[in-house]
């Protein structure tokens, strides 16, 4: 039986109001011209406009475990926590990215209505996927450093063993401090976060009968 999706596709056709507009000349202009694309992530990384599907249930489960772990801190300090549903504008190149998790003050400055400015954030997190290893591990951290995001957490279930890396002290396009632990250990998230994270929550999220096997160092 052929199953048809009920999701209404976004129309990229020009409307009478926009038909006379000039065509986008840059990736940023094309991003700004796109309508919202439900179920898809749209980012610009190193000048490349990337449209990708949302993550797997395991991917989303890890993001929600991180949100749950940080919830006491979020409530105590009246912060905002976003799990993969907010755009960030990288100060400097003005490239939009969509981290898997964002921790921000409630009054974080914005670019327009849609994007939080990277320099106003407290932390972002990326969950490495098999199809985006190079971007998640290498390219996006450089963008975050350029945009002065104080703390970056990279949760990497693709690595063997699975690891969590915490980056801090951004300077130019690199982070001067890097701490790496196997999933299952604790790791400190430095100021301005100031929180000790028990990464065993990610092992619990992945060690499910319906999920992929996870190798964790004793």
C-alpha cells in the first residue's frame, strides 16, 4: 500500500508580491527568503546553505535529557532552554545555525524576531549525527567561537567510545579550553553556566531496546 504524507509542503513559488524581487545573491539572502520548512533544519555553515531532516528519536531523546538535567538551573535563574527549535545568528558573519540545544537569558538580544544573537547566549549543545560528523565536530564549534558563545557541549554517540566534549574560552574562531569525558562520567560546565553534568543520562537515553547499541568506557 502506498502511504502518502499528510504534511503540507512549503511553496517556493514567487507570489504576485514577490515576483518582481531580485533573486537571492547570497546564502544569507536565500535563507531569509525561505518560508518556514516544518520538519527540516536550515542552516548556513561556511557559506553553505544546508537543509537537513530533523534528528532520530534517539537524537531528540538526548536533547530532552540535557534539558531535563539543566531544568533546575533554568528555573532557579529564570533562563530559557530551547531543544532544537530556535535559530541562532552568529555574530560576525551573521550566519544562521540551529543548535540541538540552546541555553540563554530571557532577555537575550535578537536579530529580527527569529534569531537569537550568539554573543548573548550562555551555552549551546550539538548532538553528533552520522550524516553531519564534520559539521558537528569541527565546523560549527569554530562558528560558535567566532560568535563568542561562552560554552559549547558536543555530545558524540557516534564516537567509540561515546564521548562528551565541553569547549570554553572562545578566542577568534577557536576554543582555548577543551574537556572530554566518556559518556557515563561527570563533567563541569564552566561559567557562565556553572553546572556539573552527569553524562550517564545520555547512556540511559541510548541504551534502549529500540535504539542503537552504545559503547561506554567503564
